[in-house]
C-alpha cells in the first residue's frame, strides 16, 4: 500500500482577519474551516476555494481557541476576554456566554457527546460547563495546576490537561480521580 503524499503546494489563501490569526480548525467532516484572531472575530471558510462564508462576532478580546461539535451545528470559542462562548453555527447567534474564569482562556474542547465544554485558562483552572443547562456557571472546577493551563483534551471519561507548571494531568470524571505526571522545570508542556 502506497503512502499518501504530504502536500507540497499551497492550494488557496484565506484573507479576512485584521491582524494575527491565533487558531485554525476544521469542522468534524473536514469540509469547512474556522479561524479566530486578534481582531476578536471567528471566520467560517470553505478552505478549498478560499471563500469566506460567515463571521461570528461577540468576543471583546482576541480569540485563542475554537472547538466544533461532532454534528457541526455548534462551536465554542475562548480567548482574552475570559468568557467561553457557545455559538449556533447556522444563525451565528451566541447560545450561551459562560462566566467563571479570572483570566484568558487558552484551550477548550467539547466532550464526545457535545454535552460538556471543558476550558483551560491562564488563571490555573480547568472548568467544566454543562451545554444542555441554562446555567452560565461551571459545574466543576479543577484547580490542581500551579500555573497557566495551556491545553485540554477530552476523551470521555478522561480529561487531559497540560500546564506551564510542567504538569500533565489526567482526570477520570467517572471515578473522580486524578493521575498527574510532572515533567520537571523544562521543557514545560504547551499542549497535550
């Protein structure tokens, strides 16, 4: 079986942000792309034609991460304004503006069922939000990190976090347990 060749040429250029682009993610089927930038906007693209489709505006500071639901109907975004936003992709409306972080949000992910949103923040916490509830407050705060939480990965029932404190933590939400691995002073994990 022949290996697939890696791309060797640029297919298209997508221009539309006013300033730095901090994050680019594909939707779950790989047909569309979302970008978030220093201009506080999230842009939806057809990455194969370079066509800009829609803009989502609601952040007061830069957008640092975007998560896409499995059915592509919803996205979540976080950044410098401390508020994770939950969006309806079709209407472009904010479903929920969550509160609870004290500093910027570095990373966020939906769980496998798209019922929970997990965020990691510069405030050293990982927070879990119920996407089905009307509540804007987190249902749980994980506060074991000693420095900024830079990345989160959700593989139900596990939540993995990487922190500037050198810790990689694995939370088992079913059992209520934590397994941590300390990486030492250098290198410090930027992502897991």
